[in-house]
């Protein structure tokens, strides 16, 4: 696989991980609460621990979380670097929509005010 192909595969894994609401919520919990053991994360979800572990595995493989073992405990930490790649990819689209909304605002400003009666 070429270097460009590897980068694209990494980006695909990140986007696939972010496509799931449970995984996005795990990332939010880690962002807001810092590193947490799996049992603390599990308290926020109505699912069995193996299901949450599968979501954590997907996030780990995408590079979005890291796992540190401390005895029998597994502590998960947010790894935000891959999100910078997502932001870089989204930036042109953000600019596109901002420009379109500014154009709409300009158009609305030029329209005559209607008579409310």
C-alpha cells in the first residue's frame, strides 16, 4: 500500500468510527471527563459490556482512543490528533456553506421590506 493509500485508509477508519452515535458519545465522555476506566464509561450506556468493548475497539483501531492497562483495569483516553484530519477535510465544506449563507444574507438585505398589513 502506498503512503497516500495508508493515509486514506486511516481517514476511512476515523470516519467509520465517527459514524456511530455511541462512539461519538464515548469520545464526548472522554473529552469532558478525561481518561476513564471502561466500567465508568459503561455506566452511561444501556448495553452489555462486550458491546461497549467492541465500540472501544473500533475507536482504538481508528486511533481515536488509547488504552492503558492498570492491573485488571483498562483506562481509556481520548486521542484527538485524528480529529484534526477530519477538521482539515471538512474545512473547505465549512467555507463553502459560510459563503452560501453570506450570499443568502446579502440577498435578503437587498430585498424590499414587505408591508405587514
